[in-house]
């Protein structure tokens, strides 16, 4: 099936962006699947975009997922092990002749935006001025939205968005679970509106694998084994009464209200309902503060803080009676209002 190409060109971006609809739809499918993987916001995921750039045109041709261990919770926050995997992914792709043109991530618990951690990751691994970030926002009752972010005057920040758009399902997505990464070729030897002398891009390899054909007897054997294991598992569960706790997200979010940050979390989450106490840590530019929250304060589900700088990092740790800690992190990046009020809460400096 011929690839359907989409183009994006805005005045604030010095180059145009072109991508096959099938590639973006494959990313959308992965994002939506992770969104419904766990309740209350799902998992956030990300990966690397590959393609080529020449003469003011950025062409996205394929992607590879980055495995994230979600050590800090369901958000797409990379641990040290995740950074190692990202470096390995980029190295192996370079050995195959693939060119990274940016990266993507989903955001499931806030609107489409870039946080300071995103800018730090971009500056560390994607330093070319034409490399982009694609942020996708899946929802339950509305289509998935997305936005490209680019460097403006050399910086990646709150004003870097090229505008939101809806990622529509591709008509050819039902034909194959993985879109064909080989670009469309015109009779003149050109690809889209790119010059014909661009180097050939090798076929992209995705993580999704096509199952090999199985014989009928093998299928019956697998079904019998599955039924036997399922019955044994149910019997063992009923006998031992094993109850495995499922981690529950705090859904920590930040909203700016004229310089006042409203920190909110899910007061109905099990760790909050059963908490003995909690600790809130705030890093506001060079200053760092912390305060202890009693159970009653925690169950209110919100906290207000007057920021003094353009970057604030939040760490909420909820301690349960058994000593188990549930930690979530959030960051806010944005310009200060014209008049910033004084602090409205008293904190204990660390």
C-alpha cells in the first residue's frame, strides 16, 4: 500500500516536517495500548524517531521503542538503566546507517507540554538544531492529539510547540501491524518532494515481530498446555490465597495559576487513604524546601505553592503504615508572571 505523506510547515520553524501517516499511526497505537495497560492514566512510553534531514526538510520514516523500566512510576522518566538502553539503541542504529531525527514520548496525566527533564534529555542526546520532540496525548473519549516541539533560538521550552494536531488512524493500518518503513518512490526516482540524490535509507526494524506459521498439531498442543497451566494456577491461587498488591498511581499534577502552583494528587488512591504521613519536597531554582504532610492534609488532595523561578521540581513521598513508600515526581517549566507573590507556606530548608 502506498504511504500517505503528511507535511507540517509553520513560520516559527526554519524547516518543514514530513512523515508517513502509517508511521505516526503505529506510534499512536503503541501509545494507546500503554495508556490502557493500567488504570488511572496508564503507562507513558517513548522512543527514537529515524529518518533524514536535508535542504530545510525533515523526513520521519520510522521509529524504535525505548524500553523504560518505570522505576519512578508510570511516567516516562528515565532511570540510569534506561539511559544505558537509550545509548545502546542509538549506537546500534548508527551502526546500521540509521539517522535519528528526534524522539517521542506520551503524556497521559497532563496536557501536551515539555518539562525540564524532557529538555535535558533532548540536549544530551539530540543536539542537532533540526532534531525534534513529538509529544502525544491519548484520551479515553477523544482522539489522540500530538505536537512537535523544536528549538527556538537554540532553546527547547514552553514556546517550542508547533501547534497541536489530531493523529488520525491510517486506513492502511489494518492491513499490517507494522507499517512499511520503505519510503514511496516516484517514477522519476524521487521520494516525496526530496531530491533524488539522497542516500538510500535501509529498511527499519521494529520491535513487533510477525509470528511464524504453526501447524495444527502444535496449536492443539499449545492450547492443551495453556489450559493445564491455567487450571494449575487457579488451584494454587485458591489454595494459597495469594494476593499480590497492584501499584496504584498518585496521579501527581501541577497547574499554574498566575504564579501560584496548584499541586494535586488522587486523594482516593489506596496509598493516600492508608498513609501514615507524607513528605513533600520542592526544588525552586537553586532553593530546596520540604514539608511533612499529616494524613488529614494529604487526603485533601491539593497543595499551593508560590514559585519564584521558571522551573519547579516536585517530589511527593507517601508513607504507609507498613513503611512502604510510594514516590512520584513532577516538574513545571514556565515564565514568571509580571508580579510574583511572596511565599504563602512555611517550609523547612533541607
